[in-house]
C-alpha cells in the first residue's frame, strides 16, 4: 500500500504522520473488504477524516495505491490507484441541522505529569476543526486510584467530563484517538500504563455497537465502539466521577441510575485530589498554555474516621499586605516583614500562603486596583523566589489583581465574593457581576489554578437575616442558606461552557461574614453537612440535590469578631490579636468537621492544634 498526501489549498499545517499511520494500521487490520477498490476508498476516506480533525487548514488530496500479489494468473500483482478529496465523501457524521448531542467521557492517566496530561487532553478536545462544535460543559471531581486488572503499574488519576458536540459517535472516537496520540499515549498491554486514556461512556441515551458480529468477549475492541462502555458497572473509578455530575442518569441497557450502580460496588481506596500548577512557567507551542504541576492535595468527602485515614487537615497561613486589616494591619505590609512571615510559616509547616492587599473588614478604606496590585505583587514575587514549591493564593475579588498575582507566582485564587464582585448582593447577576464572573472563570481556566469560593452577602457586618430558610428547622437556617446561595454561584462557575474544572474548586462557608454569633457557631458545628450529599430547598418543586455536595472546604475563623463577642460575654474584652486560644477551639472544630484546610494568622500555634485534632479525628 502506498499513500501520498498533497495540499491543494493555500493553508499550511503540520501533519502528525505517526498518529495517522497508527490509526490506519488499526483500521485496516480490523477491516474485511473483498475488493482492492473498496479498500483503497476506505483508506482515502479514513485519511481525509483524520486530517479534517488534526490539520483543518489543509485542503488535502489523498492518493492511495494498493496491490495484491499473485491475485491474477501470470501477473505479479493486481493494483488499484485512486485519488480523493473530502468532497468525495459527504460527512453525515456531523449533524447538518446544527443539532447537538451530549456525551460523557472518562479520562485517566498514570504516566508522566498526570494532571498536565488530562488538562492538555481537555484543551485539545475543545480545539478541533472549524466545522466541529465541541464544548466541555461539566466536569467531575478528580480521583487518585489504584490500578485495576494490571496492578503492577503507577496509580491513576481519573475523572470524567460531559461535552456538547455535533460529532457523531464514530467521529468523536476518531478525535479521542488523535488526542491520545498527541498527548503521548503509545500502544501497550491492555489496561496497562498510559499518558492519557479517553473513553466514550455515554452518548445521549444511545446504545451503540459497531462490531460486525455479536461478540461476548471484550478483550479486543480496538477500532470498535461499544456505548455505553461495556465495563462501566464494575469500575468505581468511572462510576464515581459520573456520580459527581449525573447521579440520576439511567443506564440505557441496565436500566439503573449511575448512583445505584455505584452503590452496588464495594468502596475502594479512592481519594479526591486538587492539583496546583507550577507558576510561572514557560509555555511551548504544543502545550496550549497548560502549566506543569507543582503539587497536589488529597482529601475525602466523608467525615468517617475510616475514610479519613491518612488524610490531614492542612493550614493556610494568612499574610495581609495591608495597613488596615482587622487583626494584623501594618504588621506585614513591608517586603522584609512579609517575607519573614512567609519563611516562618513555611518552617512551621503551612501548606499554602494566602496574600491579600484589600481589607474586607467593615468600614475599611477603598483601595484602587492599582494600589492593590502594588501591595500584593512584590510580596508574591519575593515569596515565590524563596519558595518555589509552596502554593500561594491571592486573596482578591478583582480579575485584574488575580491576573497580576498569577503572573508573578500565585497559583490559587481566594475570592470572598465567589466571582460575583463586591456589589453582587442580593442579586449575583447584572452586567458588572456577570463580567466579573466571566473574567474570573476565564482566568482560572487559562492557568488551571484552584479557586476558593466563599459565601458572603456584601459587607461582612450586614445582611444576617436567614428567615427565608426557616423550613430547614432549628439551628439549620444559616447552613441551608449557605448551601443554596453559595451552591447557586458554584453551579454557575462549574457548569456550562467555559466552566472551571470541578476538581479545582474549594468552598468556604464564610464564617464571620454576614452571620450572627449564633449563625457562625451553627456553621462551625455543622460544617460537614454543608457539603453533604442531600436535598435542599422547600416544597416539591424546589427540592434539589445540594450543589455543594462533595466539595472540599476551607474554614477561616481566625481572630474573627464573633469570637471576641463570646469572650466579652464571659467577661474579657479582647483585641483580635488576643484571640489565639479562642481561634484554637474553632480550628479544632473545623478539623473535627472534616475541613480540608483552615485559614489562620498564628501559624505555628494553630499547626499544633491541627496536628493534635488530626490525631483525634
């Protein structure tokens, strides 16, 4: 067989002949054509289909020559040569009426930088040819899992996503194989190591089987498509990510929901993970701006001791580069003092440093965007230079400040208004809020940075009425309010086109923000229920699954005014810096409630509290 590709147009683009050769080898090996003409046409069609996805700027002419030795008596071989362009093969695989399909994909990686591989695959998925519509519209949490079937290999990172596309199943499968090749997957043993693995789990509610004859064995599906995925019901590492997005989806063959299928499996040792990118980084032409991974955190959604085994609550040290913060204003707002605090916090064992340049205390002075950048950027630059492997978050609600901070080394965004801006209460919509939301989402997507999204209602000292949630019962109104109000924002951020990856989101119930003393205590006591998998809302029409189910939590009660009120009620008036012991009690409660991370000012002392509390719970 001989294949020649000519470009008949003006566009120029590189052709990945390696992936093309591999795909043709697989396709031809599984074909059963009886004539050379049919085989040649098939090769030309597959070649042109592949190029339409991987090199859309070309106008290729594919010339295929195939021969069969000794097919004709007294002739050395019979031979056929054809030349074809894409116009010779109408493409019914793209829905011509513009209709879109919803597909669910499973992703996995256990070679190299696993998080980078998956993010690169997702970006390649959303960058096909101009005729193709393909958008990622939802993502699952991300999990680290032990290998299944072939156990002598590295642990996997697994996740899932939902897409909207006008590609038919076979065309989507071809695209996935191209992406696997681009990211770096090479043929290996079945169920063996791979840089990335992409599988179609569901396609609408369709049942698809491209095998030429019914086959009971599932050991050789190369080049074939079976949907739903035939081994889905036995794979927790696929079902659990699906359950994050579509727990009620009914398997079209088994007629059982995803959540029911998951519940039927014994729980395996799977932990959720949050990757932090290495920033700053150098982006090459083939990386699509995907940063390498600096580190990652493990956590579990369960508050049961058995599930939390080996999982520790982490400490976020708080660096306020401001002259007027409520507790430590003008203490760390010079470069030497800021760097000293960072060094001390790292030496004590802090897992992340949070740098802020705009106080959110009631009555704080307005700070311009330029001034806020001038406060945080030099601090982050110096800290990143001194601590290359330390996660650094920027505490800001402004996209401009977040971008400036990331450009000098921050790799996490901590936003007290959850991307909706400081004037978004009571309605987190409107032009300004929507612009802020889209800018922050775009920024988080561009750099693949984790985001902390906090519950708030405008100024911290106001809007403390949660009577609208009385239906939840005594001592549950504030918790219900957090679940619904923050849940609606998180859904807007994660779901839909351009959404932030679910595995990058940490939620903060907003202790000390728009809550009474009793309300803050309610949140601390029942923090684990804020992200529990339960139903929220009142009445049959408004009951729905908790949108915060499964998310990791950050809790920041350090030195807050409600602690001072409690102490004053006991006879002792305190300044914020004198509330260390009171903070310790709140931190211990947060650990007991399963918080992933606690935000504190007194790093060394609170690390002692966390260490003992981790041992207790």
